[in-house]
C-alpha cells in the first residue's frame, strides 16, 4: 500500500522540479530556484504554490514541453500525466493489502486505491475514517497524492460510518476500485442489470434505492424477471429458516411475489403444479429453491 523508497524519491524529485518551474512563472515565493531552497520554505508557502499549479494546469504541459531540468522521456511522461489529477475532499476509508481506499462521496461515489508516499501513513489507521482535502495523481500505473493531506476536524459516528460503507459498496459495484488515472466512468459503469442486483442486495439497499429500482424496471420491463428472481432468493432464505424450524428436512418450493405457492419432493413435481396454477406469462417470475 506504499510506494517503494525509490519510487517515492522519484516522485518527490519530479514534483519539486515542477513546483520550482511554476514558481518562476507565477513568482509565488521569492528567491526559490532549487529543490534545496524549496525544502526550506514553510508548508503554507508551498501549499499556496501547489494550489497555483492546479489553478493553471496548463503549466504541466509547458513544463514538459520546455523540459528545463533535462528530464528523461520516461520522467516527462510521468509529469505529463499529472494533468489528469483529481482534486477534492475524500474520506480515507480503509486499508487494503495493495492500497488505501480514498472515497469520493460526490454522486456517483468512487473509491480510489491509493499508494502512500510517506511510511508514517500507517499511523493514521486507528483514526479512520477521516476526511481530507487532497489531490490524487497518477504515478507509474498507480495513484498517489501530491504530499499534501489536509485533514478536517470532524469525527464520525456510527450512522455516518454506515453511510460511508454504503457509498463504498456502491462505488465498488459501479466502477470497481479505481487504481489508475485518468478514469472514465463511461467505460466501466455497470449495466442496468448489474445495478439492479446491487440495489436488491440487502434490505438497506432496497429501502435506500426504492425509487431507483422502480425507475429501472419502468425503463426496462425486461428487468422485471431479474427483479423477481433476485427477490425470490431473498425470500427463499427466510422461508428456508422457517421450514427448518418446523422440522421440514428437504423438498422443492416455489415463490412468487414473496409468497410460497407450491412445494413437492422433486423439482419436476413442482413444475407440474405450477403449470396448473399459473398462466405461462407468470411462470417466468417464479423462483424455485431446494431445501436440503
């Protein structure tokens, strides 16, 4: 979840050279013309200079074009990709094996897998989730941040943490975990069928996305069969528990719109019963499950 020492050193070198170049153009900090002089500046001064770069992202292309530091083609390519930065407020949400999850709550939510620059980043783990202002940058087929993580003095209770988790689950379902930039939602966003499955996944989701579920089904009536099959799975779990509590050990059962309408010792037996009970257009909405 962290850049290697060599990668971090390269990042700092390129980033500081870009800032020095930008400072010569914008004259934000007086008499700063080298990395050593930049490192002696206050955090506030560097923060102001850094913001100037993102206000004028064309400075990145200008730096690459002029190449004032005689960087290699590979190094210039890294800097060139920084124009695809993502700036905003993020929830540092979770540590995973390969990256840290930065959650963007703007609709639709997105989850970025970010590699840390600083080995001390691990110290934040007990305090998660925390909200920060940050800029995410592509770096060698990964995502990192531009050295600045500006925390907000906000604590989160159980209710809001649950909201974060719901947003994280939706982000993963829609886009997966984003691990490279630039990111194009249009290329990866899930199909309507996948979205419907996500909305129906839990009771909480079904309540939260009730309007979205209705809109999807109205927009695409062919999703109605998927809706009944997914809801059939939900009801089958409840009926399965009840049947076991009553001592039923095995059998096949049919559910339609949340109601148990047929049962038998074999699947074929239940199918024959359904042919007698239902018109053909209703049969496709029935969910069959086996208790064993």
